[in-house]
C-alpha cells in the first residue's frame, strides 16, 4: 500500500480524529492520494448523531466503494460503534468499532500483514474480511498489548503535529458523555469519559502553533466536563469546576498563540473564572457557542438538559457584561415530541431576547433506544410538514438576528484569519465570515494569513 484517503462526516471531534488517522498512515509511509488518484486505502470516519447523519454516512460508504472498487475500505467512527451496528448494511472490507485498535490495524495494512487485502480476490463479497469485535485477529498478543497500553486520557491515537489542509486547527481535550439527554445516542457510542492531560494538551498546542495554525479550537464531546469523571453535573468534583478555565489560560499563554476559541459548551460550563480568563487574554475569541436546544421550559425538561431557561439567560447576561459585543451562537432542535406551537413560540422569543449571532437549526429525528423514542409514541410525533414550517420560521429569525449582530459590530477592528482566497474571505474573533474582495490587499491575501480590518 502506498496511498490513502480519509473521508470525514460529522463534528469537530470526528474531524480531529481523522487528522490523527491521517498522521498514523503518514508515519507508516503512506501518502495522501491526489483528488484524481485511486487510493490504495480509504478510511471513512462516520457520524450517526441523527438519522440524517447515519444516512449520509452509509451513502458515503457506498460512493467510496463505487468510486474506488480496488481500494481497501475501512469504516470507523460513530456509525459502527452504535448499538445497532448500522455500518453493517453497506458491506465494507473492514469495520472498526473500537478506534483504539486503529493504529494496530493501520500498521498491519500498511505493511501488508494479516489485514492486508491487496492480494484478495475482489470478486468475493466485499465483507469477506470484515473485522468484528470477536475476530481472532484482534485478540492476538500484539493487539492485546496495544489495548493494555491505552490510558484513560482523551486519546489512544497520536498527538497531532499539524492539521493538514486547514487554516484553523481543532484540538480535542475531552471525550465521552454520560449525561443522557433523552434525544441523544452519543452516550451509547462514546460512553467512556476521558480527559487529555494538561502537559499533552500544551505539547499538542505547541505543535499546531509551530505548524503555522493561527487559530486553535478546543473541542470535546462534552467540553465543559474537562477534568471530571462524568458529564452529570450533580456528580462533579467542586474542586475541578475551573479546570477548563485554567487549561484555557495556559494555552492562551503559549508563545505565538494568535487566537484560541472554545467549541460548544452548556451554559453552566461558563464559570466566573472562565469569563475572567477570556476577558484578560486578548488572544481568546469573544465567542461562545452555548447550546440552548429549546426555549420552552417544558421541552427542555423532557430533553433532560442540565439547565433551565433562567440559567441560560443569567449566563448570557454575564457574558454580555464581560465582553464588548460577544458572539453567542447556539443549537436548537425543532419538533421534539410533544412540542406545541406555544413551546415553539417560546423558543423564538428566547432566541430574539438573547440575540444569537448564529442559530444552528436541527429537525428532530427519532433515534432508536433513546427515551425520546418512547416519548414519540406517548406524545406523538410532529408532522414533517410542521417541522419544516417551524424550521423555516426559525431560520428566518436566525437570518434577521445575524444581520442585526453584524450591523452592531460596525466600527470594530477585527483580526481576520483568511480561510479562502477566491474570493478572499475570512473570520474574525466573533466568528462570522467577512468578504475581503474590496480590500486593497485582496489579490495578495493567502490562506492562513492574519490581517486587521475595521468592520
């Protein structure tokens, strides 16, 4: 094997882990295939957080198999790790449910050892070599040794040295969730809570800075639970409530750390210490993504979220006092079982009251083996037509709020990180995209470059 390709679906954590997979393959001597080239190996890193995500993952697997019939295809990520093993529908050469085994499998593939399929008869069904949990090849001594050496830190895969092909780099510091929101399948896929040690995080951040990345985004499955043993807030160690804030402070203090950003948090993750750190460091983006999910107290309770609407509004008020025109983005689910029009209107009201700078709208879809599946049977499901209507209404509010927020930022001087050059575009600390076509330096701008711009 000489060449590879990695296809990624889903969240920032998946994108980060795909970079780790890429790095492993490069360490084993493989090179990334050019777009028009047939890779020897294709890794599809899947997502299944929603039915739509699962469907897209399966479609991607089939497309890869059709486009690269002679390639070895590995399917990993959340889809095969799910309780229903949804990846078994599209046949693949290798299905990896436990990512901890990936380094071993990839090494053996790259060296044409037991898992290599280069000489396999491809007229056989594609699943003739499918790896399953009890495959004897995964229980031989070297595999067992590999698994025994895995710690409870946030990664069994390697520390990144760069984030290939991206101007901004994600840095995963936490993994796992056991909060069990009623609509969510993630606790059944990533149930083990683990945290990356501070020393490892700082080493990795230094690597990414050295590689030329001007922005680093801290990410995790439940980022606010960093340094805790559970995502269930009531069981948190009070002495570690500010561990994330202290980690952020240490990263921001690194030499040549241009911009640091935090990914999704729950409102109660935003401690006074975190706001203090963000406010005293000029290289931390004045942007927080606070997941609301619903503005209705009734629906929020059914979702089993760990905060109230009052909690959310109180934190937003603190954030707005701490920063000049901060960007507050959010996620909202439309059409949760039992959501009445009154519930939905409460969500619209809260969205306008907060003045979100961006709303990510998600249409509810039932996931098997979740409490929400039972709720759908008990309360009934919202019709697809009604969900579409409500989603459109929320998206219209989002467009209005985005416009208002951008206008409110007029006169601010932002440091813009160039992400695209044709036409030139980039993001400032407040996250929204800025068109730079009319700037004097438009023709000379390069990806990854930072420029100051008065909005």
